[in-house]
């Protein structure tokens, strides 16, 4: 899958995106406030409808060098870093020479950078991950990688994502603000070590367990009974 990144984006793709946004803005009512739909710790990110998924980098407050990943592709990084393509070693800062063909540089993103992830089908799961580098030179087996989704999907058994889904009536779509925690074991749980927004996505509400459904039905039945007795 080919991604289009920030300033280096193909002009046509970015202009097309901006044209769509501006046309929607011109045709919408004067003002519309997005409505919060759901907030979840350990968010499972899905596409809302069939079509393009866009992500926007919102920022980072991390001391570590962190990169948002999709599969093996680097989407956004809070600092520049290099990867040795021969042994996979990660090097922070300017540890590799630009003339070293075995090194690939990943550049620091700026808030507002946008990527188009291409066309997805409705309700597809998008497995974002965070690559957290705590050392100046990090071997692949030393790097911490945390996934979106439930706690059991991470090597430390802790949920590392907080997701908030909104419905934007003006744009006619859902989007999800997603924040990662980058420290093993949960850290300070601020979930702002890499923060981004994914357009045309949502974080599904958890499915209630049978016992919870039974309690809910009992509560509704009790309310109905009290209404009947009070009306008698």
C-alpha cells in the first residue's frame, strides 16, 4: 500500500483532498459542532464507510522517539531517526550518513501533516501501532511496539491507546482522535505520546456481556412497573 506523506505529498492528492474539504465547507451550514460518540481505552479502530481514510498528525509530548506505524510502514514520527536496512537497527537523530545506502531516514512530522491511506471497505479494522525507541541505538528485538485494540494485543498486557470518536455533521463523517502511551507497563497513562486523527473511522462501542444485558433489561422492566403503579 502506498502512502502520501505531509509536505512531500503528491500535489494532486493533497489538492484533491483540500478541494473536497472546501466544497463541503462552502455548502454546509454556518457552524456545526462535532458530537462525541464514544471514548474507549484500548480502542479498536474501524472504517466507518467504504472510501478513503485520511489521518492527520496532531502532535506528541513524548521524551522517546516514537513513530506511528501501519504494518511495516512509518506514517508519522515525532523526531527524525534512521533505520539500517541490513540489520534492522534503529538509530535516533543523525546516526547514519546520508551517503550510507544501507540507512533509511524517517523525518519528523509537524502537526497538521496529512496522509491518505487509500480506499478501505466499511468496518475494516485498521491495526495502527506505535514504535517506541528509548535508546539512541536500538536493535529490532529491543524496540517496544504497542498496538491499537485490547490490552492482550500488547507484549506487556496493557492497553496503550485512548480513542475518542466524533460525528461531524458538517463533513458528514465520523473521525477518531487516537492517542498512544509509549511506556512499558502503562507509564503515566497520559496517552499523548503520539496523537493523530483518523477520518472516516470509528471506535466501536463494546458489546455488553449477557449479564450486563440482563441487568439492563431488569432495570427497564422496573422503571416500566413503577410507571404503571404510579399511574394507577
